C-alpha cells in the first residue's frame, strides 16, 4: 500500500512540475507577446509620424518652391514703388502711365495669389523679426516704425525680406488730406486714367 502511495506522490510531483513548467512557458509567451505588441505599436507610431513629417515637408516644398523666383522679383516691385513716388502728381493720371500701373497691379496680383504679402510696418511696434531698423528718431516710449524706407515681404508665413525702417516713438495719427492720399497711391491705383483719355477724345 505504501508503494502505491509513493508512486502516486511521485506522479503528483511530476504533474506539479509539468504544471509549473507550463506556467513558466505561458508567462514567457505572454511576455514575448507583450514585447511584440509594444514593438508593433512603436512601429505604427513611427510610421504615422513619418507619414505626417513627409506630408508636411511635401507641403512646405510646394509652398516655397517659388521662393527664389519671388525673391528675384522683389527689386522689380521696389522699382515700381520708387518710380511712382518720384513721379509728379500732375502726371499720374496720364493714360500711358495708367497702363504701366496696370502692369504693376497684374504683377502684384500674381505674386499675391502664390502667397506673397507685404510686411505691415508703418505705425506698427518695431518687430526685429519683420523689420530692420536702419535709422532712428529720438523720443520717449516703446519703439515704433515711423517710416518705411523699403517694403518687406513674406511668402506665406516665411519672411523673404524684412522691411527697412526708421524707428522712433509711436507716431501720432494725423488726419489724411487729399494731397497725402494721392501721393501715397501706388501705381496700381490709377483708376482715373481712362477718364482722362476719354476727355481728350471728347475735346477733339
């Protein structure tokens, strides 16, 4: 009888050992499964980040692919501005000058459609990321832009060229007069030129 008991105990010990071995293997399998799941989740996250980064870089390349060309055209806009500012007021409504103004308007409109905007400067607080101070007017208070010496431009949110400005205290807001408004009118805004041409035709 004792031999049978011993045999049963031996078999029970073997069964317990097999159970422990199976539990150990199960734990190892679960551990490997969790590790594999963690690696898979990391790979999925890396792939998603890669796709987002690639999409962002592609969009940035598309947005700024014309940056060098637009930068090369900025001196042309400067030339239009300087020519119009130096033109006596009595000549600004001539028909042929209105045609030049329309060319300027078309050029600016085309550049605006691809994302070019002029940096806001006159009367604004001085911002070194948008403005480059080349002259200074003494006075009290935080620095503001009191005069724009050369227009600055942005392509979308990127600054292509900062505005060259004179810095000083915040200017007062003078009431605009017809003379000053006409003097600041850019070449694109010469709507009365056709009327002048029509007047010449009627006088004949």
